C-alpha cells in the first residue's frame, strides 16, 4: 500500500472511530459553506426569474403614480392601481405596437380576474389545455393552478366576489362561465382567471343587462314599492330590444318623438327617464339575455388599469417612452427597470450578508482549528506511539492532513447537495 | 423611482415569488379555407395583375357593406369569409362561441363600425385585428332617450348613425382604410391593392355624381322616412329627411296616419314624399295612394331579392327610383 493509501486508510479509520466529533466537524463546516453558496445562487435564480417576466413585458402604460403598484398589478395581478386609464387610449398606443388592456379589479374565489383581450394569450404563450378561450361576454378561462386548486373544468360556473357589500345599487357578483383551462406556464398567469375586458366591465356594472327602461316602468318604480311590480313579466327583458342596440332596429312601438331623424330631434326633460336603483339587473348571462347587455356610455371612456405594450420595433419602443415622458397624465413604465430596482435592494442585502458570511466562515475556521488542536492534544499518546513504532513526522502530518481534507470534502459535498435541494425547492415554489 | 419603503420592497418580493419566465409569442392557427377574392383588372386593357396561387391574407368581414368592399379590394390575394349570413342583419344576429373562436384566428376583421355590428359588443374579438372602417370618418351622432339607474348616472344608449355606405363618398373613404390595412399587412400586394382601389374609386365617384345629379331636383321635397337610416344619405345629397321610426309592414296607427296627413297639409303632395325601407302594409299603401309619393328604397344592408350583395347595382336601383320622381 502506498503512503497516500496508508494515510487515507488510517484517516478514515480515525474519523470513523470518533463518529460524533467527525459529524459535528462536517456539519459545522457544511453550514458555513452552505449559507453563502445557497444565498448567492438563490439570489441569482430570483433575479433571473423575475427579470424574465419583466423582460417579456416591455412597457406598461398607466396613470402617473407609483411605478411599483403599476408593475405589480400588470405583471403579477396583485394590488390595485390608484387611477384607471381610459380604454380609448388603446388606439393611440396601437401605433407603437400591440397594446393589451389589463383590468385587474375583481376576483373569483379570491383569485384575481384579469380583464384583457384575446391577444394576451398569444403574447404570453398561453395555450388551452381543456376547452377553449373566452369567446362571448361572461366567459372566463382559469389558469392551471387555479383550475387545479378549485377543481375546475370547462362547463363549470363561478360567481365573482362581492366587492362592496353595502352598495346595493352598484356592482354585484355575476355568474361567469368557465370555458377553458390553460396549460401550466410557471408564471403568475397560472394563478389567475382571464376574461375579455368587457366581461370585467360587466362586473363593475358599466356593461350590464336590465329590463327595458320605459316611462311606464319608471313610474311604477317610483309609484309602487311592490317589488313584484318591477319583477313582472317584462323583467326578463327578452321581449324588447336592448337599450344599447343601435337605432337601426328600434322597437316597433317606439313613440314618434324617439325617432332620430336628420332634423327635429327633441332633447328636452321628457327624454330622460330615471328608473331608480331598483331596476332589475341581470345577475347572470344566459343565451337568452346576452344580447341585452350593453355599455354605459362610450367604450372609449371605460376604465382599464394599464396597457401592456409590446412595441413592434426598438424605434417604436423608444418613441413610446419619449412620448410618455412628456405626457401630463400617463406614464410608461419599463418593468425591467422596476424589478431591477427591487433587485438592487436584494443585491445590497446580499452584499451585507457577505460580511456576515465571512464572519461565520472565520468563526467556523476558528472552531475547526480549535477542534483540531484539542483533538491533536487528546491524541498525543497516539502520535507518540506512532513515532515509537517508526512513523515519521511527515507521515503523521499527512495523516492529520488527510483527515482534515476528508472532513472538508464531506462538508462541501453536503453543502452543495443541500444548496441544490434548496434551489430546487425554491424553483418549484417560484413556478407555483 | 419612487419606492415607498424598504418594507414595501420586501412585501413586494414576497409577491414576486410567484413570478417566472415567459416564452416568446406564438403564431396563430393556420387559416381555414375561404373563398379568394377576384384578381384586379389593371385597367387600360392590360392583363389582370397576377394573383398569388394561395391567398396571402385571411380576412373576415362582419357585415355586407364591409364584405363587398373587401371582395372588391382583395385583388385575388385575400381569402375573405363573411362572419354573418348574407341575409342576416347585424342588429339582431348573434354568433355562436365556435364562430367567434374561428374569427379570433383570422388576420384581419373588417367592420363597418359606428355600432352597426352590435353583436361585437357581446363577443371577444382580437382588438389588434379589428378594422373599424368608419372610426376616422365624420360620423353623425344620434341622440337616444337617456335614463339613469344605479351608480351609472344619467346615460343614453344612443351612438352614431351606422349607414355610412349610403353616402358613396364615405363608402369610398371606408374602402381606402381597408386598402391601407391590406397594404400594411401585405406590402407585396400594394400594387394590386392600389389598382383595385383605383378601379373602385372610379365606380364610386361616378355613382356619387349620378346620385347627386338625380337628387338635385328633389332637394325641395320634405322627405319622411319610416326608419332613421338616411342620415349620411341626406347629408351628402342635401336632402331633408325626417324619420318617424315606424314599421311600414305593420298596420299603420291612427297617430301615423294623422302625422302623414299633417305633413301633407303643411305643404302640398308634390312637396312631401315618403321613403320606406320595406314594403308597406296594404293599409299604409292605401293611405299613401291618395297622398304623398312614396318610394320603397333599399338600405343596402342585405342583398336585394335573395341575390348576391351588389352595392353598385342596388344603389343604382335606388337612383332609378328617385329618378322616377324627378319633375
């Protein structure tokens, strides 16, 4: 057996003879190695993951205010934006690229409902695993995690969450049709419901369906508190044209003064009907009443939280940022910049932790040295015996060195394995 | 950058833990088969511009007037399909979910706009592919009865008059916006699309002049229409048209007969004429027989008499009707 082989054999025997001492030495050293290793790798993973989502979201346009709130709302569907932006701004933004509306103001079973347009799914690489994408008003698709958690499948119906318990005249929950489930993507999209932005407007009452408002109904609403009078046969709204229907197909019995001719249109007091909050609004969309849903006011004035803009070129990207820099009301946020700012805090924290880890390493080294010194003292007789039977100083030093090396190698291997395990768990957590 | 506090940042980090990478956008599904538009004659006796073997763009049209323009401007490079049956009316027609999903896959959706294709309000169509051909035009706003309920405050469901195609000049402007969209999506076909637009321009300009000449002598007439479809027509040709918003096919009410009598009494029968958009009920026809002249005109929403939709032919048929009233 070679000298190195002898040293390895004796070192192994020695370490095994003092199992607890060896285990404590390996554990202490492994912890000292694990802490910086895991922290730095975890920070890098976090940075990469967060920046990837941000990089896939070049520009977010919203009202001037907290950039962080806007980014959180648009990219991660968390929190609220302080002020909405009119949907009509989309036309101007479309000159720069694909402008996707994002309206995250409502939830279903506590899960955010994202009102957007159908292009969002392509832009984010989202595919349908079951069912189809929303096609009609009142339809939603569920992200993979949401569907798994709530055990959803196409054909299920979900009621949106109540947003204001005390405002009976305002918006109220609506039954929505789940028409599809998305494939998992490992992004925040897995944890949300998606619908067309018009469906989101439906939840805030801006787009709604109700029985036809006629002078007779208004009079009934004021004059007769009997709810049955309001919820009578006409309440279904099936028999009248939707109020929002264009004037191309008015009800046959429309009074002559309603005619919208080229001339002679009266706009007097008699043309306004106040029907009170007691009017019967539809609480769900069905095939029968879907056509009766209509917008309050212009679509262009309807609110969205932000627009995610995917510029069609670098030039357009820069032009958009330049344009928005001069805008009085709106701002263009580059999510990458926002996330990098957040990550700067992490990096600063990591730098602070480096000093701490150096201290830990130093104390571990001191502890290791102390343990080694004490161990050598305890093994003085053993060393003496080895000298007497002819073992040289170099051989004894090689033996001690091999023991130390074995402890360090075992500690590093343990630290690397623990670090990889931790990163795997973190990655799994990040991907939901 | 205004980050509120370190606490906010750390709270944010907790939220950000749900984030991960996104992949690049994916291409849409391959277009389904659809009828290709006819190649464009180049004019001047030259052979037609060569059309590609396969259509380059897949376009869906949301109403008949828009469809006719797309067919005329497609130059054999467009696979055009109409979302709605040709004899349906957009105000009342509603698509199935599957039909909407199919529409989501095309390259371009062409609509008249101005609220005409009302069914689009209840459907989820890709905004970036939706071409509203009237969006940039001088549309006529119409008032409806306002009402209020709930939190929404006073509001009206009125909007724009939709029948822009009854003014050939506006219709030509709509054609130009379609042409521009085609060129933007298919730059290689710019020459073919340009030739198609030039040919259409000649026809529509000619039609507009013909109508103007025909209607010039009729400007003094007080027109009464059964339906508010003629805003743009009246504006273009300087006519005064009052819409009563009645159903001509239903038995006339006493109020209607009285209103017609009142209008006639205000002038003489020669200075009042009635425009109807559908064949009148026999009772109304009888009432009109001895009163002011009446015309049953085509609003060009659907094909005439079950044939194919033909804007030029249908509009010229209208011109002939008006010409019959000329002194």
